[in-house]
């Protein structure tokens, strides 16, 4: 039976969407016609640049300021999300990409309680409770992608605290998949390898010696770039991958195999 009804556009929420992998994900979604509500920490100008690029790519993107380490602000953020959804002509959203994060490099013997507490608030507590708060606004049949790290599989000295939080997120993701199955919501983890962004002060992008070492340790012979990750996340969110659930998918080009 033919129909003239137009399919409702999909809407994603992407944390940390003004820079790096989050930015690439928002723009990749836009090229697929998916609108985004994305968060930024403090740089409004960067966020506005993403809005413009997303519109040029074919979809709307609305920026909201959020510090994911401050879980007591999440109720207010959810209220802003409701307003943003109204602006987009919707009451609910379809995709959640928990991407926002900070880097940390120190040997175990030098990690302080404050260091560990901050990483916990950003990378685990923030993901846990922001997802919890947003679930009532997610459509049944939705998709969740939590961004982890290759460092949860392979080990580099100085990354223990950061990688441990990513390991916790990977466990959480499997539990989300199990508990949300009755709503048809899938949850998966994407674990990027070393990517050329401004993350960690741009160390992979701007340090030729480190970049070369990563290339030598990677089966495909180079460090990753944002375009290796954003489109992959978008593909995972699509209906073509609707039967992928509770999985950790590493996108590292075959690093340290």
C-alpha cells in the first residue's frame, strides 16, 4: 500500500559535540539527515561553528552547554532538552551518543584522589546518570552508543585511571542493553584507537614521533582521523545494525593486534 506520509526525521543527542569525535559525529549525522542536540563545555563559538556546518550538511543542530562532571545539573539540562525537542518539532529523541570526556596521563603512583574522582564524574557517573535522566525522553527502538577507548583493551603506562573508567562504561553498556531490551533500545560501545584530534592536547595529531609509533603499531599503517569514527558511529545507529546489541566495537585500524 502506498502512502504519502513523510517519515519523521530522527534526532540524536551527542555529548561533547563541539570538538573532535563528537563534532565529526554531529556532522556525519547531519549528512544522513539526522538532527542533533549536542553539548559543549564552554566554547560557544566552536559550538556555533558546528551548527552552521551541520545546516550546510543538511540538518539542524542545537547546542546546549553542559559540564558532564556536574550530575546535579542534569535535571535542568533535561528541561533544556525538552525545549530543544519542541524547537525541532518533536517530543522525543532517537539516538544518544555519550562522547564527552577529558584525558588524563599519569602513572598509578602519581594519581591523586581528586584526579580519580574527576575522571569518575566525567567518564562514568556522568554517563550513568545522564543516560538515566534522558531515557524517559528516548523513543522505544532507540539506540545508545557509549564512547570508550582502545586503552580498555591494550595498556600504555600512564593511562590506568582513564582506561579503568572506560572499562566501567563498557560493563554499563552491556547492562543497558539487557535492561532496555524490552523497549527495543540497543546499547553498544565504540572504542576508538589513537585519533588525530585536539584530545590530550593534540598529542597524536601534533607529535610526529608519537604519530609514527602509532602507525607502526597499527595494521593499517597510520593513526586514525575523525572521519574514521563519526561515520562508523552513525552506521551503528542505523537500522542496518539494529541486531547489534551489547557489543564493544573497536575502531582502531587494528592497533596492537
